[in-house]
């Protein structure tokens, strides 16, 4: 699936829920489904700066040149947020990730529902993912 197809799928999933408490539950489920992060990557170097909670993000390239993310958080909503981003961006070329829009977050109404500190953390996660994409492109 392309990034756009995954984003469309996410938009459709969140549209099913009319109540934001149900959407939060869905976000929490995303976090519970996140593949466990290898403990060796839970280091200070992989902590995302700007997040109120602890969020670890590690990136590597697979043998096809796709960027693969591993992530975890110590807070359930934040873990759901990073899981959602990993779902959308992981497994794609760095150039696709760098250029991908994040408009789907507005379309699911997430922006209005997050506190300012959590919203800042979300954008720090996105920024770090895009920085990884840029860094891996520069290595080519």
C-alpha cells in the first residue's frame, strides 16, 4: 500500500466513530497493536525531544531501501499516536516519507482534540520521522 492509501484507510477508520471517546479508544488500540520495540533501541539517543511523555523512535533501512520504524512510549495515548505514524510511514522509501503530507491528522479531527503539549509532541514525532527520511536519503 502507498502512504496515501494508508492515510485514506486511517481516515475511513476514524470516520466510523462519531464520539471522540470512541476515537481515543481506537487510538489506544493502535498503540496496543504496535510491534514491541527491541529493548536495545530504548536509549536516550532515540528519545524524541519535545514530547511530554517518553517516546522512542528508531529507524533503519530494509533490504529494499524502505525506511522501517520501531517505536514505543510510556503513555497510552502517545503510544497510539506514534503507532499511527509508524503504520502510515514505515515500509516506504525515504523520499516518499519526506514529501508525504500529514493532512490526514486534520481530516480525522485529531488536531482539535489534543492538548497543546500533546500536539507539540505529535509534531515532534513527525519531524523526527521526516529527519530520518532526509538523513537516509543523504546516505545514498
